[in-house]
C-alpha cells in the first residue's frame, strides 16, 4: 500500500472499491477525497491545524478579512495588551450593536463576504489596532498541484478510511458504516490527544472563538 501522496491515495481508494466503473483517474475518487477533507475540517481540532495570524483594524471600517483557510479562532487579543476581543456567537444580537458607536472594539462576530471569512466588530474602530490571533486552519487540500499534506503523511489510515466511508456511502454499501466508525474513532483519538496536550499542567483552558457554519 502506498499512501504517501495524492496519486497513491487515489489508487488505494479505487483498489478497495474494486469496481469496474471506478479507477484512480475517475472524477468520483476526487469527490470522495474532497468530502473527506470537508469532514476533517468540521471535526478535527489538533495542534497541527493551529496557525498564528496578525491582523489590524482600519479606522471607520467595521470588519477585517480573515485568512481563506480560516475555520475558527483558538484565541484572539490585542497585540499591545492582554485585552481579549470577546466573541459574540449570536449574529442577530451582534448586528444590533455593530457600528452604533466608535472606539476600540470590545468584541466581534464572524461574517462572510462571498466565501471570504471576516471578523466584524462590535463598535466601529476609530483607529488602527493590531490584533494577534491563533486560529484553526483548514487541511491543505490534495490535488495534482499539492500532492501531500501533514495529515496524509502522519495519519494515512484516517485519510483512507474517511474516503472509503464516502465512497461506499455513494454506492449504498453497508460497509460504509464500518468505515464511518473507523473514521470517527480515529478523529476522537486525535482530538483527545490534542486536548490532553493543551490542558496538561497549569490547567490551561481552551479558548475557542467562532466557527464556520
């Protein structure tokens, strides 16, 4: 079994399916990989997904664009002070207060401009304020131009199991349930390990702000 790159993964998916109408070059195999990666982005939260980001407000602008691979914040605060920006999850409430006064924002909620994620402020910034954040980033998608990523390198069995779950589900095979169970178990193990590392010693608490729909 060769699961160290994109082509190897596609070959293994086709091999496990053992269908005459599915080869490693089939568009459906790419779809199974896309679905697996979307699942990872929704369910997986590990240290390898964390990335630092430096942002800044602009005077009289009610939002700041976030990285395109943004999933959610782990923590976010002003660079020049320990003051944290509070996340307001209820967008309906946030919109009631957004833009009603100017100053240094106390909090934010998440919005979108097309497919671009944005940090929208509670209180319109009256100046430039530097912000430092740590966010969970999406798994780098596999493609012919990006043939591997850290998840495939470190956990090839998870990648394969998730792809096979969506593949067998597509063809309405009862085996899909087995691969879903394997996928869910692998993700739980990785998430539990990450939480244990984050909370080991000192009682550090996770601070997660915002999420994608």
